[in-house]
């Protein structure tokens, strides 16, 4: 769309075909497109920082941090907190509790019913799971 607008400017009255008349509208439109991309990248960076603060604090921001946000960023932060809380309540889990991965490579499993024999997904070896096994 920006190139079309630049071409439309070249077809306007007073276009004389000089190099400045040819390139001027294009340079202007390309500059606007670049500035738009820069602004969107800046906004995305701010949004990611707001989200990261939420994960780091495992809760809402304190008032000192909120003082540095614009009203739109405050609105985004509040909505992000609401959505995260709704998701956690819907699945009865706390995503911020185990933020760091476990150091142990093995997981302990308590078998509640007899499964029988199956092929392990990683080892390819047959495994047998009986009720009460750990």
C-alpha cells in the first residue's frame, strides 16, 4: 500500500519527472514504513518486559514499577494478569510456582492401575507397569 501511495503521488498534478519528483515520495513512504517498524518493535519490547516482570514477581507489579508505565501499558499489564489468572484457575495450576526446571532428570510415577507391558518412548525397551509401582 505504501508503494501505491507513492505512485499515486507521482501521478498527481505538478509531477514533472525530475529525479527529486520521482524519488521524493518513495523515500518519504519508505522512511514512514521504517519508522513504523521501529515503533512497533519498541512497543513489543515494552510488552515483553511487562510480561517478564509478571513472571519474575509471580504476581502483580508494585506501585513503584507501575509509576513508569503509560496508561495503555497499565491496561495491558492488568489484562495480561487477568488472562493468566483465568487460565490458571481453569486448569487448577500455578504456572509461576515451578518457574525453574527440576535438577533431577527422573520423574517419580505412582501407578494407579495395571497398565501391562508397553514400549518406552525414549528407550524403546519394553516396560511393565503394575498397580502400586513407583
